[in-house]
C-alpha cells in the first residue's frame, strides 16, 4: 500500500526519527574517533622515541 496517505505530522515524525538515528550514529562515530585518537596519542607518548612500525 502506498504511503502517500500519511498526514504531514506523521511524515514529520518519521523524518525526525530518521534524523535522530543519523545524529546518534554520527555521535557514536565521533566518540569512537576521539577515543582512538587519545589511545594513539597515549601509545605514541608511551613509546617515546621508538619508531612506529
């Protein structure tokens, strides 16, 4: 059945849910990147002048 019969508020609610899901995924990726960056910085600092192979 086509979804053309949805009311505007139903469409807005679906769009809001999709936007929230995208924002949540982006925030998770940003947090992962931040944690990875900090871990890499800590590893680099711990290794001192050793070369990274």
